[in-house]
C-alpha cells in the first residue's frame, strides 16, 4: 500500500506541474496521511504489511476484479461528462459539468480556454441567480482547486439546501469536511447519502469512506462494522482488499483476532 501511495503522490505531483487541477482527489488524503498517524498506528502498519505479504503469498488477498468500477473509471466518466458539457454550454451543458464534479473522484482538468469558458458562464449565471445549483456546484470545484475546501463549502451548503435529495452532493460535501478534518460531519453526510441511496454504500464505496472517518474519530466499533459490511457485500477487487486491510489493521491495534477472508 505504501508503494501505491508513493506512486500516486508522484503521479499527482507530475500532473500538478503540467497545469492540471483536482478537487476530490485531494479531499480524502487527510484520512490516510502519515501526519495523522500515531507512532502506534505506524508500527501497526509495518506489522500489517508483513501480514499482507504473507497473505498475498497464500493467495488469500484478492486481485483486481474485471467487473469492479475503479477510481480510474470514475475519473474517465467524469472527464467525459465535463468535456461533453463544456462543448455544449449553449444547450445546457453546464448540468453535465456539474454532474462531472459530484461523481468525479479524481476529476482532473487542464486549465485553459475550455475551463475559462465554463467559468465565465458560471459567473454570469450566479450574478443573475445565486441559488442555481449547477453553477454553484461547478464554482465549488473551481474554488476548491484554488483556495481550498473552506470557501468551497459555502457553495456546496447552498447546493444541498436547494437539492436535499441529491445524495451525490452530500458525498461531495463529506469530502470537503474530511479535507478540513471535520470527520464527524463527514460521517453525517455519508450516512445521509446512504439513506437516500442505500446501494451507494457498496457501489460508490461510501461504507469504506465512512469507516475511515470513524477511524480518525477513534470509533473503532463503528469503523469495524463499516469495513466488515463493505468486505462482505462488495465484489472482489481493490476496494474490498483495502477494506480488509483497514479492518485487519484496527483489529491488530485493538488486540482482536482477525481472520483474512478468501
């Protein structure tokens, strides 16, 4: 996992130097950063890494499943929607750009003429209709990329108030909360999102995300419940393997016995 994190950081730095910006990809980093880990947790990570290496040798940690929707797939779909929307702004394409923001776990944009055109339209709409949800959603992405989650939160709150049944906006807001280390608020939004769309707990990994927030809140019992449920219901793949890793780690730290699942 450390190798994946280091490679991911290298890729992120490379994209940033090339002028790309992102929002969601940054939002959940604080849940897994080394800075947020205690010495005991880091020691547990080292021990768990050895256990996982042994488990992998015994072929009990599942490999990537073909049918699993990966982060890369989410990013690809979000990018496609954004480009489609940006090329059809006169025909209401801003709604597609807004959809790209709330579904894109790793929406990466190259700033240029296209994004400038979208930004100008957003500013124009908001000057006439400050409550427009699509415009506020897209502007929250730009603000998140430029100045961080605190300023973006004001617009996302506006979106949630205008569209209280939009579970994806709640997930987007939970990511902003997590970026600011407001993990209790992130848990509340993820819980509300799953009430609106229960399948999102597994399909969009919300159970695993909430479990990580509970870890940050030192609520081991709820974290275990989320990781266990996700591991039981999710198809084999990277997300399920990650949940098993997190479950094994907190079980190790709390002195519980844990059996790797095949």
